[in-house]
C-alpha cells in the first residue's frame, strides 16, 4: 500500500489558503465629471471656433463668433433713424422758443393796454383783444409741447431696439463658461449654426467624482466629509488616491448592471459620491474601488 503520510501535510497550506476568503473592497463604481455642452446663442455662419479636443480653456475666454454683419447693419440703420427723429425734436424746440418770444411781447402789450384802460385811455375791446392774444399763444405753446412726447417715445423705442441688437451681438460671441478640458468638438468654422446647436463639450477634470455603490451594511460607516481610499488598476497592482465623501443618496436602488460584485443583483445599494483630485490618470467612466480603511 502506498504511503500518503508526506503528501497530506504538504497540502495543508494550500487547503488553508483556498479556504481563506479574499478581502473585498467596500464599494465599486466609476469616475464621472460634470460635463457642460456649450451651445450657440445666435443664428448664422460660424466665423471661427478655436477649440480642440484635449485643450484646456479658462473661463471667460472668447473661443468663437457667429457672423454679426446683418446685426451691425440693422444697428446702423436704427442709429440713422434716431438722428432723423432727433432732428424733429430740434424743430419743436425752435417753434416753442419763437412762441415764447411772441408770448413775452404779447404780455408786455397786455400790461400796457391794461394800464391805459385803467386810465380810460383804451377801450374794453382793445383789452379783450390783448388778453385773447396772450391766451392763444399759451394754447399754441401747449399744443407744440404735446408733439414733443411722441417724438421722445419714438427715440426711447429706437434706443431699446439698439440695445437689443447690441445684446444679440454679445450673444454671437462663444464664451467659454468654466475652466476645463474640451472633451468633444461638434462644429467647425464655416458651418451654419442655429440657436441651441451644440458646439463643444467641456468638463473640469482637475477633480473627479467617483460614484460608488455600497450596501446597507457599509452605509452606517460613511458620512459626508469622511476620508476614504479609492483604488484603480495599475498594471498588476492597484494605485491609491485619497477621496472625500461629498454626497450620500437618501434612497436605495437596485445594483447597477455595471457594478460587478459577489452580492446578488437583487440586493439594494446606496449611491455615494467621492471627490478625488486627479493627477491626470483618472478618466471619465474608469472603474474603481472604495476602501473605508486605507490599505
């Protein structure tokens, strides 16, 4: 009979190793970032769009422009119309000045005849005629003044239209909203764009958001502001990052299909967001693990 006394002791370490449960991460998920799609706010030909995929752009940078020639011509036309209307206002002021001078002379004549009438040197008819002339001139001045209001309103209307055109010109500029990296470019110079057409997508990749899903048992161990360890694959080993819990879902959901764990898919999990500083290695959609205790 064969002797197995030496074989069995040699197999014991391997049996113990296989029975030892492999330690798992506390959560699994993927990296994401807040992506912004910059769209056109005007209609027309895209004169230029100075963005390229992978380019880092600062906020407030003018990266493109939609043709504004027609807006410029319309604005020049409105300014010319305003000058024409303003000239009418100058004519009204001249008429009022002439009538005021006539009224001044009529009042002087009225006082003279009033004094003569008091001394019985003028008739009642002469006094009535002097009073009537003063009254007529006052009515003429008021009538001319009423012509001033429509002209002023028309000038205000033209100013409002000019301001509207100026605002449309500003909207024709493509201004980058945030500091970030261009992810996708959707348009090229020379294309005809319409209001709302996507031009490019940008996201701030300096700080990534790791959306991780944890089970109910791990949930009590997490709180907002807590420091955790996030690991990604790095060849045959794992690369670690420091992360901060920024959000914890208040409701449970079924395990997403993209999350591969040993738990059954019917188990409920909670979504957690962890902020992680990016050293350039983290990419949108990259899978990772979360460890509550740094390894």
